[in-house]
C-alpha cells in the first residue's frame, strides 16, 4: 500500500477511536450501561494502538513490544488492587499519565531543536511544565494516601510565597525559551523547577482535601495530554485529553462545592492545621455512650435507619461488617439506606465503591440532598467513621472553619448513633457539637469491631 | 500562528463541551469509575510514545519514548481492568445475583 493510503487508514482508525471514546463516557452515566462503556473504550484503545503500530515511520519494534509488555506487567497488578487502595492507585495513575506526557514533550523538544519554532516552544513549554508538576504532585498525593508520607498538611512560614515563586520561575524560563528556543541549557532547568513546584504544591495539603486534589491532578493530567495533542498535531490526543481534563475539572468543582471552599483555599489554605487549638474546648460537656447491646436494641426497634459512612469506615475495612448489619436489619424489615456525602472518603465516589464491593445494592446508596429530605422521618442515623460531613456547626456556627459546608443533617433524625474510637477531634481538628446532643449516643470502639458486635447482638436476640 | 493550532483548538473546544455535557450526567455513584475510565482513555498518549520511540531519531528521544510507553500502557491496561472490576460490583437489590 502506498504511504499516503496507509496514513489515511491510520487516521480513519483514530477517528473511529475518538467517537468510541465519547460513547464510552456517555455510557458510563448509569450503572446499567456502564460496562458497555468500558468495552467500547477498550476497543477504541486497541484500535488506536494497533493502527499506530502499523505506521510505516516506525523503524524498530523490539523495544516497543518489550516496553508494552513491561507496561502491562505494571498495569495488571495496579488494576487488581483492593477497593480501599483505589485512591492511591488513582493518584499513581495520574502520575504515570503525566510522566508519559512530559517525557514525550521533552523528547519532542530535543528531536526538534534547533528547529523548534517559537510558537511550538510555547506549546511544548506549557505542556512540559504541567506534565512535570502533575507527575511529582501526584506522586506526593499517592504517598500521602498510602501513608508513606504524613497525611496532615505540612506547612511552614512563607510557604505560599516560596511555592508561587517557584512556579513563577518555571514560567519565566518557559518565556526565555520562547524567545530563544535553541537555548538547550534552560530547558532541563525548567523541567526540574516544574517538578519541584509539584512537590511544593501538594505537600502542604491534608488528607481530608484529597478528593479535590485528586480531581484537580486528574484535570491537569488530562490537559497535559491535550496540549501534547497540540504539540504533535494529533486530534485523538486533543479529544482524549479534553475529555479527561474536563472530567477532572467538573469533579474538582463538585468537591469544592461540597466543602464550600474555593480552589485557591484548597490549594493554598492548608486546611485542618491552623484552627486545631483555636477554640478553647469547653470542658466537662457530657456525652452519652451506649453498648453494642443497647445499640442493637435501638436499631432493631427502628423502622427507618440511615447509615452515614466516612473515611473511618475505609480505614477500619469495616464495609463487609456493615453489609452484615445491613442484612440483619433488612431481614427484620428495617428500611436501611446509606447517606453518601460527596467528599466522604479520599476521592470522589470512594464510599460508593467500597459499599458496592461489600455487595450493598446501589439503589440503597443515596446522594446527600435526597438523604437530607428523608432524614427528618428517619428513626436512627448511624454514623460510621464520618465526622465533619455530619457537623451541624457547618449550618449554624459562623465561627466554625467549616461554616457553610453542606452536610448530612443527621441531627434531624430521632436518634443519632456515632461509632468513634474516642472523643479526640477528627482529622480536621474541629469539634463536633453533634456528639453532645441529648439524642446522640456515642458508640466507642473500632468501627469494624463495634459493627460486628451489633450484628452478633441482633443475631442473638433473634433466637429468643 | 500555525493553522494546525487553530484546527486543534477548534477540536479541543468542541471536545471540552461534549465532555462537560456528558460528565455532568454521570451519577455521583460512579465518580470513582469515571476517574479510572477517563484515566485509561487518557493513556492514549501511548500512541505518541510509540511513534517517538519507533522513529528512533536520537538515543535520548527513544529512551524517553520507551519510558512513556511503559507508563501510559500500564495506565491503559490497569485503568480498564479496575474500572470493569468496580462496575461489576454495582448491583441492584432486585435482580438475582450473578457474577
């Protein structure tokens, strides 16, 4: 076949792949068609990769095949991780995506130099800056989520000035390169400075803000791929990158809204650090605690129960015990539903995946707004490992750092039960007045152990 | 300004709109699989990596291309795999369980 015809065939394959990418995301919108979405995505990817391998410009295949095999060997175990490890896996995959995009950008520069145009240099510079900072930023985020690095925000004085100066330096280097693209000394410095900025950007951000950070890194990874599409004049990359970038962007906006915070506040606010000691705790406020037996009795007598899970449930790996509790109560005719706050957990949708893993039907997983209209008619709200997303201070206390954040109104339920290790304040260090209400019962213990005890009590009382 | 840039910008803006409209409709239930799926789709940069590595212009560009192939192909394989695993877990209460 003549080269022009081959190229046209390859381009046609890319067009089909692009259409399939869009269908893939379209079908993901509901659980019923979502798996079909994955299938067309896979077909599209196979088609595009296959067409690329047929490109006559390729002069060697051996190493390509070897590295494809290496990639698959890394990818398969990363695709098989436990559901509790999905946030760090996702952060790592953003790192890989960004690494790949910036490697290609760097290679393009060195292949093209000294014939890189100023315009082309601008595209490459921007692409490599975003790719590099997303790479290191995502590695740090993955380290925090895996708890190799401390989850608390790491801050120092003048930090924002330092971070922003580093970003400024990277941009200035890019501008200098646009003025003189042949300046090969500046290029590696720009890369290193961008890598450094990624580290500085994510290190100060605390674990509770990870849903927003992961979404934002997702967005950056997508946009760096789209920019790469500009550099290489590849429409399929532009489309895939634009889809991924806008997805991450929308998720970040949803996460920010769910915390009533702005992007700048998440990125530069170091949440959960400053206000820890801000409020002198009024001492000797009493809480009521209850045993597993009492809790089981109250739950068994209820007709409507709302369970509100949080990151604590994931940490304790309690989702399977929660499923047993759901079964035991459902068998007794209790209506059990789960109230899912958008930022519960460490990434968007984290709680849904964990509960689905434990075989809880997804029609029992209720979004915050729908749950809130139902909570006043609910007998018992059982909170497992969630804290800030249930804090009524967000509605009423203007001095609270989380004031204005939409919450699950668990305090509207007739009885509130909270499974918690101790009275220590949660991750963000904000006191939760919910715990001192008369209708609130504190169930002190490990989430998995305590839910297990309740299940046993329910089974025991069943037999007599 | 090269004409390629404008046609790419054109595609980018349209794709951005399509993405925005589609992703707005994805149920929050599926936000985690959404992220892993878009990640797998984004791994299509592997095609650019294959070309860079395969053209074998300089030693450096080949090595960078090969690193990019491994990184993005692992995302492609792992991303589709985990998305499908997650989606298989989402079941309604009514239908009889099958796996």
